[in-house]
């Protein structure tokens, strides 16, 4: 998955909010970590303010 596609999907998850969408966002971030690394995950967390929306912290390993 490209980072741009992940950003698009994460924006959808953020717009809907809720626990199920947090799990969806977690899966997307895990996929990005696998192919692009932690720095790409951290950038998405920062850009989309995922810490305040879903509680993801920069530097935190996403485990599914």
C-alpha cells in the first residue's frame, strides 16, 4: 500500500471516528510499518493528528 493511499484511508477512518474505526486505522498503520517503516507511521500519526483522535503515539510500535 502506498503512503498516499494509506493517508486517504486513514482520513476516512478519522471522519467516522469510533472504536471500530480505531481498529481499522491500526491495521492500516501496521501495513505501512511493514512496508515503509516506523518513520512513515510517525509521519501519518503527526499529519492526521491520530494521537488526539485515536490515541496512537509517535514511536509506538503498532502490533495487530
